C-alpha cells in the first residue's frame, strides 16, 4: 500500500434502519469519498479496528 492516502476525517451516518445501512465518508486533504455499508460490513470493520487498536 505505498500509494495509501492519509485519512483526515471519517464520519458515519445512518441511511436506513430496516435494513440497517450506513454511509461512511472518508476524507483526505484532496477529496472526500462516500461508501454505503451494511450492518454485516460495519461489524467486520469494528472487529478489524478493535484488532488494530489492541496490537
């Protein structure tokens, strides 16, 4: 990942409750990109971040 951008901000918004769908916005100095995520993907991201934080 030599070309990885430095993230400056992350926000998460709820798009819908049933089914649970969110919008994750990732900002860098150059741009902001929005991603739609499901509840299952949100749990996976949470697990991955917890693993990262406890190393």
